C-alpha cells in the first residue's frame, strides 16, 4: 500500500520568509495529493490539492509542486504570516478509488515568528 | 450551517469502560469517516461509511465499532477502552467516497487511564 513520508516535522521561520514542506510517496500510481492545515485546537481543513496531470498549482501565497518521476511533492508558502502557524498534513492516493485510500503524512508544525 | 459536529469534545475514561463518540453532518454528504490522530502518526482511518447502510474497516479498526445511524449520523463506540486508545478522534464527511474533499469535525480528545 501507499506510504507517505513528510519532512521536516517542525519548521520555524521569521515572518516574511518562505517555508517549504516536502513529502514523498511510495505508490507510483498515486495521482491525487491534497494538503490540509490544522490550526492549534482546530479541525484540519483542505488548503490546496494537485493532481498528477499538473506539475504546479498556485493559490495566492501557497503553491504545490509535484515531481512524479521522483515521487515527491512540496508545499511552498511565501511571505509567511503569523496566521500561517499550524500543522500541515500532506496526503496521497489514487484518485477515484475512494477517500478510504487516502494516506496522510505525519505532519509538519510550522511556527512563524513576528 | 454547522458542518460536521462531534461530541463530546473531551472525555476521560478508566480502562475497561465503554463510550460512544457521536458525529453528525448537515451537508447532505453520503460518506463519513472516523480518524484518530496521535503524535508523530498523522491521521489514521479507523472506520468509514461510504453510504448510508454500509460501514467498512479502515487502517486501525481493532477495539472499535461504528454505526451509521442515518445519512447524517455516524457514531464510534469503544466497548472496553484501553490506554492505547488515548488519542484525538476526528469525524469527517465527504460528498461521496470519491468526490470532493474531506470536511472534519473539531475533534474529541479521549484519555484512557
């Protein structure tokens, strides 16, 4: 089955810096890669996702890149702000096989200092 | 529109006690899920219900049972709680098993002594 590794486990940056979180996956058939953000004490929420027919996707200050050959994908946050502080989870699955097949990474705690 | 609501938010149990976590969604979603979140482990699927009337095991089902009471409600039961079940539990729902995104509840923190 699919296995997703996520690094780093903790990331501290200064406000205005960029942050990059990386994930690798094991199943070359996987083609759906969402990212969830969980603020302290709150529920995880989808912030962006990418499918394997696209190499990069942007939404304002966040972007996700995908390298299918290397089987890794990354979340990029530019001009970080204190409200970006949260735990970020990546995930991977083969689209249309069901959310029960979605495998999550172990999470990255991002701390943005003013 | 409350989204996904789960209760209780906090619970302390003694080993061997039983309890039920309740979950309800008001988005007319077909599919519902129970996850547990442990430090350094990410989110792991316990059970899911692809549609009303069906339930299936996820990655870590041992020690749990579920009931899809109706389209809105999906409960998780611990029959005989163990310290290893100390965790934060999240209920989630999606439009159906393959479409849309996962919408999570706010979580239930369970401690088993």
